C-alpha cells in the first residue's frame, strides 16, 4: 500500500511559472520517488507532493512587481 493516498477529483490551477518548475525537476523527482516507494507509486507520489507544495500558503506567489528597466545599474558608464 502506498504511504500517500491519491486525491480523487482534485482540480487545481497552477501558474505557468509553477509548471516550468515542475517540468524542470519532474524526471529527477520521479526517479528518486521510484527508488523510495517503487515504480508503481513513484509518479503518483511526486504529483501529489508537487500539487501540495504549489497549493500551500507557504509557496510564494509570483511577484507582480516588475523591475524598473529605465534605471541603469550602479557603475554603468554613460555615453556623452
């Protein structure tokens, strides 16, 4: 029996940035989880853990603040 119970009919919307994070690390996480819980439950364990992480209040939301591109970094030479 798997230590993580699947949540049936759970619908969640994650941001595009979260999807990029998942895409970047999913294969490595699934390989690790497969070694811990077995090949049948590894992918389910990862998807459950990632979904819990992305929907947690502790997971940072995307920042709405954009950098001010009109300001030059300190030490940038100016053309005269």
